[in-house]
C-alpha cells in the first residue's frame, strides 16, 4: 500500500472478497455507475476498478484460492475435495451394515404387527348390553 492509499483509507484488490469483486465487475459492465462512484463505494482507486474489469477471471480465481488457503489455515481439518459426512454419535452398531440390518428388522416387525391388527376381528364395545339370541325350533306339523 503506498502513501496516498494509506491516507485515503483505500483497499487493495487483494483485500477484497470474491463477492465484492463480482459486484464491482457487474457494476462496471452494466455502465450505470462510473469508475469513480464504484471506487468510492468499495474504497478502491479508479485504476483498480479498471483492472478488475479487464482481468476479472484471473483476479477472481486468485481471490478464491486465497480465501480457500485462509480457511485451511484457520481449520486444517477442512478439505475442499472431500465433503465431510455426518457420522452417527451412538456406537450401538459396529458397522453401517449392522445398523441397516437392525433398521430393516424393525420395519419388518412393524409391518407384521400392522398385519396382525388388521386380521383380528373388530372389538365390540364391552359396555354395550349383549342381546341374547333366542333359539328357535321349528316343528313340522303333519
């Protein structure tokens, strides 16, 4: 940073985020804002606004790489190529295959329990009065 940038509080291109570079490039391409207005808004010089417009792809790749490197320095367990999977916290099953087998067994039990409930005769109200059927005998008359 040179003396004039330090006095005015201007940023360097390297200090911008990827999102800011995207916005600066978009504003410059649309043309509704002047380089001076964009520079004031993002606290960079007019020359830097032109550089971003001319070298957008290279600058964006450089900033993405820098942000990735900073994230790795903060948390070295992060890896860009491998997405971390959420692991179960319970250690009831030694392997995922055992957990899956237990899950399928529970599903089968529920299925069989549901089938048994359907096959039972409907339960009548135990408090309702029970009507006795009278036996009817038929007598043949000669």
